[in-house]
């Protein structure tokens, strides 16, 4: 198992290197000049040159790419002499100095995601640390809703297979998979937050934290989580329901289930003690993919509901061409996606002992 983990982590590093390369060249070739966006309408040639030198925009694209890799690498090399973009700065990079020479510093540090162009030099890592928990709360709430209701509806659908209740569950789940999230968000916000506001007391928009009436602090407003979590959970709920139904039906038709029934076990024992655990394998795989994609797919839902998460931050950064935030957010999401998939592989092996780690 240890060899398997090392191999998976090696593949993960190669994948992350590919992601870093793609996002760097993709976003650096976008139309628009980040330096001009930072200065606004009052720019001068002198100010433009200063900003480009400060952020390394005056260097060839190949050098900028190497600088970016150096910033992200846990072990990085920096000039001792100030004035260069990659000059060593303890406040900027932190970390532990491994080696000093007359002109260079070898540093062990956390990956440096750089500073925001638009948020007064605020660290990208701080921006992500502030917004990612809100997105995680939203994604976890949505996926828990999808798991609990999806497994339940899948079991009910099998229990009433080819009857009215089964057909209704199939119809609703098909509609849930077909409707785009942004359309569902607009519909739910208008209907439950505006038309039925008198009865639901739900807001059309709002984040997890709200400012009190006196502006002296914030408090958690859980009701703002309901609509975005439901909207974000609709599609994975539909997928889990369909997968649970089909997988459970396949398990119930296998030989070991016939043997269990021949021994006199009741339907409840056969279903929950034998078939259900084995039927969860494809569901776990689907949940892992959906949970990881929710961190990226929550962009539209967060923006429509005004949820202060990483998705909304990405949209705002795209509007202002804040490249460090965009690239840092995409890189963090890719890292979480890979880690979640590794965890799911381990869970998959626990659910099915026949699977070996190779």
C-alpha cells in the first residue's frame, strides 16, 4: 500500500506540473495588460514601467515561467541582491534558509502563490484561505444532501421497481441531471427567495457570514446556505439516485444474494447486510468526482447567490484580470481534486477487498 501511495503521489506531482504549465501560459496569453488594469486610467509611461518591473512583466515569457515555478517550488533559489523580482525577502517568502552564498539563497518554504494585483498586494494564499472554507461548507452540504437522499431514493426505487413510485423517481432524477446549475439557481432564488419569501424567509442572495445591525461584528446565517446547497446538490443527487438504483439491482441478481435468500434471510437483511455495501462502489466513485468538481463548479451558484466563496472570487478576478488569484485558485482546486481521488481509491479498496493496490 505504501508503494501504491508513493506511485500515486508521483503521478500527482506530474499532473500538477502539467496544470501549472497550462494555466500559466493560458492566462498570460489572454488579451489585456494586467499592469494597465492595475493602474487604471491615470497611468503614465513611468508608472507602467515601474509596475512591470515590480511584477516581472518586463521579462521574456520563458523567464516569467521559470520565476513562477521557482515561487511554487518548496525548494527555491533567490538572489541576495535586492531589486530583482525573485530577490530573497523574508517577509515575502518566509521559510527556512538552507544555504547562503555571496549572491544566492537556497530556501525551503511553502509554495508562494504571489500577491493579488487588485487587493492592495494582499497575498493570494490569504484570499484563498478566507474564501475556500465557505466553498467547502457549501460543497460538503450539497454532497451530503445528495448522498443521503440519493441512496435513500435509489433503495426505494429498487424496492418499487417498475411501479409508479419508481417511474416518478426516475423522471425527477432525469430532469435534475438535465437542468443547468445556473438556471436552477436563478429559478430557486426567484421562487423561494422572492415569490415565497413571506413563507420561507429565505433571501435571494447572501453569504454564510452576515454583518450585524450595528456593524460591529459578523454572525453565521445558516438560512443563506439552504438554497445554494440545494441547487448545487441537485445534479449529484440525480446521479447518485440513478447509480444506486442500477448498482443495487445488479447486486440483488447475483448468486451470493440468491444463496442468502435460500438460507432464509429476510429482504431487509439481504438488502442492507449484503447488497448495499457492494452496491456503493460506483456511488463512491461518482461522489468523489462530483465533490471535487463542486469546488470548481460552484462558480455560477456562488455568483448568483452572492455566496462569498472561491468561485465568486474567481469570477471577480477574471473581471479585473487578477492573474495571481485566478492561477492560484485553479492550482488549489486541481490539488484538492487529485487528493480527493487518491482518498477515494483507498476507500474503494476498503469497500471491496477484492481490489488490490498496485
